[in-house]
């Protein structure tokens, strides 16, 4: 057997060649990884490949440098997804939202960033987002386990844009918007509290001062009428008319006082004030009102009673001014942990969708005020109405368990 022997200079030369080749391959591998990273993150629009026929330029599918620069400069997350919810593209803003490196976001599933409940709500919208897109609020799960409220705008992508991407998304951080909304709601509640306190003060002034003064004048006018000679018919008639007008004024002041803050609400509770309000409405307007009020085992919290009373007031005011109704029904029920108030009329109805957001002055602010009152006590208000088909106001408010505030 023949053994090949190398001299020492030849062995050193071979080792130097191996080290040089290894370093060269390492450098090329690093360059290749950097090129792949740039392609995946959209930093390049084309690739030049050297071949036997010379260098060839390959434009990356869907690449548009100006568009990518715009997307990366957004303060909102941007995504494109395949039909199976794989993320083909995401901008840096979305990566910051979910607190994950961009290379770990692209190529992964969008499902991991939302809860099972939100996935169920999102699924039908992603299957059929519609030509104009859809919006939904979800809670994003971040890589560090934290959560963030977000709004997702979903739009279908044209087939010409990409053969793989089918859905585009814009993700908006709603944390600041939610904080602003909470501050506005707290401010609204403080305004309502101040308004209720002022109403109570004015009602007390009317009842204790103005009404008593009017009653005193009424008695004096009666005394004056009685003191006039019987043969002085015109003067006596005028005195009696004056007494009648004073009586009407005293009754009107008392009605206004009850409207501002009915003492019966504090003393006897919600059911009693609903009956009084219904009777007064029917007598004043001539519209029959049927009250179906089930007995309540215990008094509701004062804030809930006041909210339901104000909802009834606003609803009856709208019926009187706009509905031209022939019948009104009011139902109050305690159902498990909720109290349920329904006010229905058979009047002209209106476009509830336009009025709900308070976008015009024909009743919109009243509905907005009702919604804010109900929302602050944790309830929900639904208004169903069609033109010439009447209106139904449905209020559900959770009632705290006994012993809780």
C-alpha cells in the first residue's frame, strides 16, 4: 500500500486555503441572509442575477418602493394576509404594536395575535369583507403577554395585486381613543350630576318659596273677591278670574317643580313616579298611556331609578312633540340581575340610524343623552323605529347584588 506524504510547506498552504475559503463562504452566507431579510421586509424592489446570458433583472411581485415607504411611515399597522391568515407583509408599526420582531411576524399566522372569541367574530368578516370593507374592534395579544385594544379595517385585495394575498388590513391602536372616551364619559357624568343637583335646588326653591307665595296670593285674592259688594258684579268677576289664574299658575309651577325633581321618586320609588308621570302625560296630551309595572321586591339603587325616570321623561317628550301617537305603553320588569324598561308608541316613527349618533337636531341630542345616561350605569339602550310604524325604546340595566354598591 502506497502512502502519499506531503511536505510541511504544502500542508501550511492547504490550511491557509481552507481558512480563506471558509471565510469567503461565511461572508457570502451573511450577504445572502441580509438579502433575504431585505426582500421579506420589502426594502428592495428588484434582484439582479448574473447568468451565462449576462445580468438579468427580476422585479419582485407586487413591489412598489414609493408605496412601501408610505406604508412604513404610517402610525397604524398594515398587513396583507393569505386565505389561511398567514401574514405575507407587515409594517414596522404593527410589529411594534404586538411587540415582536418583524421577521417573527412575517410568515406567521395572524390568529396568534387575537383571542379565540375575537377570531370567531372576525372570521365571517374576513370571508366576506365586502367591496367597501369592514371594521371591528378587537384586543391584540402582544408577544410579552400584554393586551391592547385595536380597531381592524378589513379590505379585499384585487387579484391583480397578488396571486397569494387576499386580504389587506389596517390596525389602529385604540388605547388612547379609549382613554379619551373614558375621560369624556366621566366629564359627561359630572355635568349630569351637576345638572341634577341644580334641578333639585330649583325644584326646592319653586316648591318651598314660589308655590307658597302664590298660594298666599291666591288666598288674599279670594278674600278680596269675598269683600267686594254683591252689587259690584264686574269687580267681583275680575277678582274671581284673578283667583282662577293664580290657581292655574300655582299648579303649573308645581308641575314644573315635579318635572325637575319629583319628591315622590325619593320617597316612594320608581314605580310610583312612573304612575304619576304616565297619568300626568295622559291628562295633558289626551294620549292614553298603559303602564305595566310589575311589583319590585326591593328599591333599586338611586342612580338607576333616576336614570330610568329621565329616560321615560325624554321618551314621552319626544312622543308628545314628534310622534303623533294614538297609544303609548310602558313596561317595567325586574329580570334576574337586570331591570328592563320598554316604552312603545304607535306614532309616526323616524329613521333611528340617523338620529342615534346625534347627527341632526331633530331629536338626535335627546337620544344621545339617553344613551350616555344608560351607558354610565352599565346598561344598554336600543331604539327600534320605522317611519309610520311607531317607536320602541328598550333599556336594560344590570342591578348590583344585595350588599354591593
